[in-house]
């Protein structure tokens, strides 16, 4: 199975600022997905980017994928206190239909 | 759409008892369900994958006799923690997927505390 590794592990910003978190993985993928987890809750699917895509947008979220560097980034623009959560990337591919998750980035947005 | 529920959300039990956690897909048929375990401030650890009507596939290091998984219908999977011990205390999360769909939908999780 594959595993994404998020960086940084923790990020603390002020409301209104942009938050960028990165994900690196090791082998070829079919797609990469980002999830959000609020404290003590399940995961919410945010966005899926396929291996043949370089950038994708959804509202205030922007995801990039660089398959040559085996990395992805998630940018949250104009952050809000409600964006405070842990963010995980999950990779899918290499013949496996079971995505595996990295350790996540813990984002705190101060009001 | 694509809602997954878990029950119970919280359970406290005595050491030695068994606990059953239910995972239901409310508005779609979940051909595959996944069970994860998560410790505080850590990632999700996949415990097992279950396909409807088949035996679950357990990840290495997960005791199948300890964590019994049943996926008898397309909308329900259960995880039974048998003879629970304090070290089994954790946050258990299920997710569900339909067919070869790339997105899986997560339940809200069940927090288990074994005293």
C-alpha cells in the first residue's frame, strides 16, 4: 500500500491568511485525495485530483499535483476559524483500491 | 447523499466485555467497507477491509479473532471488539465505498473506552 506524508505536521495561522500544506508519496498513483477531520469526528472528503491533472479548485481550496516530484499541495485561501481541523492526504493507485493515509497536518486558525 | 452512520458514537465498557460497533451506509450500497483505528493526534490505521458477503481481509498485525467484522448486507457492517482490554481504547472509524468508486465516505467514528 502507499502512504502520503503531510508536511508540516502542525500549522498555526491567523484568520484571513492562506494555509498551505504538502503531501509526498512514494510510488505511482491513479489519484490523490484530501480529507478534513474535525476533532473527534470522521473524515470529510474535500477534493480528488487525478494523476493526469495538475491543478484543481473547489471554493477556497486549491490542490496541485506534481507527479514528477510525487507531491501535492493543498492551499486554503482566506482561512476561517472554522477551517481548524486536521487535513490528510490519501493516495490511490499501483493496483490497490485501498487508499492509505498519512499522519495529517493539524491546522489551527486563530480568529 | 453518501452518508455513513456509526453507532454508538461513544461506548464505555469494562475490561473483558465485548463491544459491537455498527456502520451503515444510509443512501447507497456499500460493496466495500473499511474499518480504521485512530489514536490521538495520529493518522488512521487501516484494520480491515470487508466486501459484502465475503470474509474480511485484515491488515498485518490485526487479530481477526479479536476484531470480528461482519458485512452481511450492502448497507451494514459491524465490528465486534471481543474481550476488550484498556489497550483497545481508541477511536474507531468506518468508511464505505460503492463498487470501484474512488471516493470513500466516512462515518463519524466511535470512541471506545475500556476500563
